[in-house]
């Protein structure tokens, strides 16, 4: 069966062929008439009116015939044919050009115009890349502010805020582009071009401030002090790891699985980042001893990025424990508020409203009873319980026939902020520590959730919507990571897979071949913490691209396969991955768990 689009193309193709055939036939007939013109002219026999002509005219005609020339009348028909053929050709050319410019169906694009699908892909990549640059720049800014104070980094903080504001508008435009009618290609094209323009402006502002930021930080001149500071922070995080593991075990015992599953792997992932950090702190120290300043700075930057992400992972577990305590404390007040709203709703006469109020009363009463039973019976999810009670209460309060209490709105908003902020922070931490493979969809939802919480003050509807969007963003980001594969599949625990997944190393595949450094600080519980020299890594056959490269082809899943090294990786820094870093280690191949195409990287 032929689609309507194909049928339209067939009719247009047939019409175009018919026009060309007509032009060819007309041109052929004109040429044939031109050739037959001398045959059709009179010969020796002349018309009667010529018999009485004078001798001068006859002599002129005879002279003309003897020279074999043509009169002006003989050129009229050929000139007319040329003019008609040229006019037809010019008209056809103008019509074809105009049709190409106004084309709305798939076909040959106007030269120099980016196809809409390609523009959509480029806009998505711009959003992802700019978001990564803003995140990395903010992380480095916090590190420098801790050393030099907030006054020293004020211009760079303004640059980051400017880039963050431009990025927020770009994400908002991306959300709105989904609401544009499919046939309004011009509006969608303008929106996508504005997204790219705003991302480019954010990048230009960060790039303009990057040299001054590097000059302020002066890693090349003060590498030993920065290295010592990083090692102190590393040891602090390594000492926090056992306590965080104990906190995670307590969550496992006290609450429902839905509570601790989002952070179940945080301790192991933090340990992986610390393994990477200790390796690169050692390499930075060795490069410094060899007066290789550039390599020392690159290794130090990579180690600082890993330390920062380890901090995010460990802090996420501790923060969740605190949020659960707050939710447990606020749940009784939320249940009491729901009971008060139910009591007011039951006083409304049954004939005053339709079935909407009675249905909401029944739903709210059911939710309240379920949450009380869950809290009393055993392990439960306080955040989810508080979320469900507040949502049911807000729906009941929103009934027009119910007499409202002036305190209902502020109370519901303040209480709903607890699960909403927890959801937004959890999604943001996940994107930060998996930024290399999280696509634009999850980031756009997260940006919209942040925007809704940024109101002063936000409404109850905005807070609840932000909660929903943040949880959807977390689910979508987790799906992106599952599509990418398992970055920890390699038998050699050097932490490179997690570093690439977290965007610490980015920009290209990783070279291999040199042994890892030994000694130096090691994370708590690391099997190689005895200070013994690390084993030399074996070379591997060249094959697919490394994780984090533009094409993330995977090898299969026994964990023994290793991806080939190619050239170099960029180390993320203020304004983006500007410093090129040569990594001397093999990279674990990504184990593909799905057939879908992985989301675009930065």
C-alpha cells in the first residue's frame, strides 16, 4: 500500500515529466518548421501580383537569389522560436526554485539550510554540552572559592550565573518546542536556532572568563599546594566512607526498598571515583617530580573532579537520611490537616454539589487510612507517604464547594516542598555523576522542575508538578545509563569507566599501555591499599571506541574485553574540556544492555 506522501510525490513527478515532454515537443515542432521553411516558399512560379513589378525590384530579387542569402522575413520564425523557448525555460526555472523554497514535504532542501531533524539533533547536543560546562564550571568555582574566598571569584560566579540563566531559558524553549504544531516548521526552526544561540552565548561567556580563572587559580605555578589540598580532601572522603556505608545499612533495615534503592550503589560508586582519584594524585605527584607541569595539572584536575563526585555520592546518602527524618516528623501534621479537611468536606450538604466532592472525600480518606496503616505496620517510605497525603489533601481543598481555610495553601506548599526538593536533588546528583551519557530529555525535565521551584513563593501546583518532573527526570536518566551499559565491567579497578561516565574525562577515546602508579593515598577498603605496586596493564587489540567517545560501540559482556586506546581525553575544567590529557591506561568496554541508540554525549 502506498502512503499519501508517496502518492503525492508520484503525481508531482508525473506532472513534471508531462511538462518536460510538452516543452520538448514544442521545441521539436519549431525546429521542424524552421527546416521546412525553404521548401514551403514559392519557386519559379510567382504570385500574380509580382508580374507587374518593375525591373529594379526584379534585379534586386535576382541578385539576392544569386548570393544565396536570406531576407529579414526568413529570420522572424527562428527568432520567435528562440524567444519562446527561452521564456518557457526561465519560467520553469523560477517555478522550480520557488517550489523548493516553500517545500513542506520531505525532499531536497534548499542549499545552505540545515534540515529540521539535523537542527533538532544539534540543538539537543548544544543543551547537553552547555549543561555539562556549567556544571563543571560551578564545581571548579566552589573549589577555588574555598581557597581564595567568595570575593576573589565574584566575576567568575557572575559568568556562571549568566550561563546558567541562558541555559534555563534554552531548556524552557526546548520544552515549548514540543508544543509547536508539526506542520509549523518555520516556528520550530526559529525556536531551535534560538536554543543554539543561547547555548553559544553561555559558552562564549564562560570561555571569556576561563583565562582569568586559570590565572587566579594558577595551578601551573602552585601545583604542590593544590595537590596537597586535594590529598587532604581525598583522605577526608576516604574516612567518611565507612560511616556512609553504615548509614546506608540503616536505611536498608528501617525503610521500604523504594527509599534506599536510588542510593544503593552510591558507596561503591564513590569508592570507584576515589580509586581513580588516588591513581591520578599519584601521577600528578610523579609528573611534578619530573617537572612536567602540564601533565601534573591535567592529572590534578582529573583527580579533583573524581573527588568532587565522590563527595556528591556520599553526601547523597547522608542527605537522604536527613530528609527521611524530616518527612517522618511532618507526616503526623499532614495527616491531621487531611482529617480537618475531611471533616469540613463532610459538613457540606450532599445536594449542594455533584459527585466530585464525594469522590475526593472517599479518595482522601482511603489514602489517609493507607498511610497510617503503612507507618504502623513496618518499613515504609516517609517521603512517598507525605507526598501522597498532601496530594490527596490538595485535591480535596481545591474543590470549589469546600469552605477553605486560609492556612491550607501555605501549609500544603511548605510540606510539599520536602519531597519535591528531595526528588530534584536526587535527580540532579544522578545527572552530575552520570553526565556523559544522560541525554537532553532528562536534563530538560530537571530544568523545568527547578524553574517551578524557583518561584517566590511557588504555588502548591508548581511544587507538586516539580516533584513529578524531577522523578520523571531521574527515571529517564537511569534509562539512558542502562542503554549505555555497565562502565564497571573491566577486571581492572582503575576507575576510568566511572570517570568517563561521570564526565570527568571527556572529548575522545583513551590511550592505553603504561602501568599505573603505585603508593600514595588510597580509599578506605581498597583491595590495593597496601601500597604495593599496581600490576602493569596488558595491551589490547584495537577495536571499538571508548566510553565517552562520539560513537559508543560496545563489546560484549564478560568484562575481559578492553576497548582500544586512540589518542587523548579532555579533562573537564572551567568553561569546558580545554586541557588535553594523555591517559596511559586501558578503558573498560561498555556492556550494551539494549538495542537503542545511546543518548548524545557532551
